[in-house]
C-alpha cells in the first residue's frame, strides 16, 4: 500500500472517498426483478432462480423443510457446533443487556408518561450465498429478533450450507426459503403465495441486494440501514504490533474486491513495517486475488499528530475502527463517528465479526455519522403511554389550552376545556 505523507486537510475528502458505485445502472437492473416478483409471486421466484442461480426448483422446494434443518446439525463437526453455540451465548448475553425496564415518569403531579418496547411482528433476514457462508450473520440478526419477541422471523438465502441452517434453528427462525438476490428482498417486501410479507428487512448482500433494499424502502418498507462494501480503519502507533495490524487489514480486504481498508499513523516506521508484513501475509491467503483488489482501494496515511488523526477518523466514519495505540480508551472517548470500535493489540475486528458479543451488522460508506449498528432496538418499536388523573388534567390542562389557542386549533382546546369543566360542573356544556 502507498504511504500518503502529511496530507493537508483540504486533501482529506478526496483521500477518504469510498470506491464509487454506479447506483443508477444497478437500480435499473433491479427494478424489473422487483416488479416481476410483485406480479408473479412464487412463479417469478422459480424463474429467477433458474435465470440467476442456475437451479431448477419446484414450488414445494422454495421452503427448506424442518427435516432439512434438523439434518444440518449432523453434517457439522462437534467443534464447529460448540463454537457456534458459544458465540450464540456471548451475543445473546450482550444483547440481553440492552433490554430497558419500563420507567413511569411523573412530569407533573398526576401526569404519568412511559414507553414500552414491542417486538416487530414480522421481520425478514437475508443471508447471501457467495464464497463465504455467513452463518455468523444468522446469529447477529436472529438473536436480537429472538430476544425482541418477533412473532415471525423469515430467512431467505440461496446457500444450503448446513451451518446456516443450524444457526437458523438455534435462533428460532420461523421459516427458511431458498431464495437469493434482489428477488429475495422483493419476496419479503411484497409477499408471495409461500413467502410472508414482513414489516422490516435486515441483512447484507451484494450491490443488487443493497439496491433492492433501498428501492423497497422508497415504497415504505423498513430496512435495517443503508449499506455499502465492508471497511475498516486502523489507527496505530509504535506500540502496535505490525503483524497484527497487517492481519486486521487483510481480514477486511478478503471480504471482497470492493472492500476498503485505511491505516492511519503518526509513525512512518510503523507504516513501513506494516507494509513489509502485509506483502508476506497476502501471499499466503487463499483469497489473495480478492484481497489484492481491495488493497488497491486502500490507503496508508501519515499524519503529524494524534489530534489530526482523531479528526480524520471522525471525518471517515468507519464501519470498523481499530485503535492499536497506547491511549486507546482515551481516544475512543473522542470518536463520535464509527460503527464499532476495537481497542488495543489483542482486540481483532474478527472477534466482533463472530463471537465477542457485539453485533457485526454495522453502518458502512460513511453512514456511521448518523446510523447505529443493529441492536435489540432494531427489532422493537417504542410505544409511548400516558395516563392523566383528574388532578393531573387540572395541572397540565391550562398549558394545553393556551398552546392550542395560540395555534388556532380550537377543537384541541375544547377537548381539554370540556374535561376541566366536568370536574367543577355537574352538567358540562
């Protein structure tokens, strides 16, 4: 990777730009697929499976049977099953901690307000196929859905990997369908004869899946967040271990050719050391070609001081941010834009991807400036409740009357005035 020494702040926007995606062209290809599924239902899904996935399915084969889900467990090694179960426990424990008890607040005497969390009834999870069977994402999406009490959890995936089926059963997925690509998003957004229409769609995917999610969102379907290619930023100083830093960069680069990695440091010595070990580690990777392409979109940036580094990282708003520096926790307190932060030399980003407990479904492409990663809150609605006693209405009522009158909303005022009058008159007007 090329080292960019001491760029001026005016140069930062160009340096931090993500690889450009031609969304118009992709959306033009996806829109007809959505329309075809909306009009044709299951029949369209079968046609599209043959066209894009090169598989012939009957209508009865769209849904994965309970027997197939049960049989998946026997196809996995005991070691992998134990690892998945341990990851399940860690992720569940972390997300259970996000539950909030109902707290009633008395804003004025006799005026009680509170809110309750209610699980979204029907949610859809998408797990892509491709070269990496992302059973870890089944855990990351299925566990908070399970804790939220979502009544129907639909999973669509073109993959038949037994670990995906095993994880789906573990998290209590209701139905699993053999559907991939934009057509899977359409099936969950509109519903078909077999696939239930859901209220919110979650999950990663390629640029066509992302475009499909964005298009159905324009039609009113809720989605987890806008998404782009995966990315990591690493801030390292001379206390960092170059081999660890290089491994973190490559663990992100191997996601795909459109992934991006960024290394920031105030030490040229550290950057040079990372470059040396990066080449050695890259040559040993099975996904070397893919990682090499990703590194072409990536940069090493040398800065004068830590204050500049913090500002640059906040400007970049990384999906994953690794702080391999001496004062990592202190710097983390100054980070305001990031999906997830990893502190110190022994906290690899891959731990968060799989089993530490935090969720790996995170905002990319700079959306960490305004979006959070998936959490228990992503699967619930917050409904406010209020209860006002007669005394409370006497306290808050005049406030409401004055404001409603000032806004020329007489019916609003009257709804209060009638009640107040009833408290003092036998026969209110």
